[in-house]
């Protein structure tokens, strides 16, 4: 009972932390990309990554662990499958920001400032991801109330 409660709580907490972090990353990236803005973007990106790790591990544990519902329940739910499709879209959208920010971190470590032109695109991607995560929260609440089963 406590394990289920803790996993569900950590899963939801990761969503909240990640949502705030990806919005903060987007805000930092849409500003003028000086060292301070980059520092904020890098910090927010790191928090987003840690939240994603927690979100994925607790989600997989809940999905595969059979603590609340068996895996078949989830796979038979069109709401769950929609939520997973949105998760895959968030993950796919993350490829460009992840690659770009890794390269920018290397540039900043060498004392260089990266080309700021793609900052606005990365900001838009971050805001799209935030929107998708928000929709996922609504889908999770629907699942918790038995919709899609």
C-alpha cells in the first residue's frame, strides 16, 4: 500500500517539476542568449532531465510492477495508449533541444557563446512539450477515474 502511494506521488511530483522546468527552459531560450540566460536554460534543462528520469522510472515501475493494475489493464485502455503516444511525441521533440544544448554546453565551457538563432525554435519546442505534458495530466486523471477501460 505504501509503495503504491509513494510511486504515484513521485510520478505526479516528477510531472509537476518537469512541467515547470520545461517552461523555464523555454522562457530562458526565448530571451537574448547571453551567459546568464544560458545558465538559466542549462539549469532548467537539467531539472527537466532529472524529472523525466523520475517520471519514466516511476511510470515503468507502475506499468510493469503490477502494484495497482496489471499491464493488460493499461494496454487495453485507449486513454493510456493516447497518453503514451503523447509521451513519445514529447520524447521525439526533445531530441533537437537535447543535442543542441549539449553542444552549447561544450561551447560555453570553451568560453564561446553559441549561435542564438535556434534559441527561439528550442523555446517553441519547450512550450509545445509543456502543452503536451499538460494534456497527459488530464488523460492520467481520466484514467484514474476509469475512463478508457
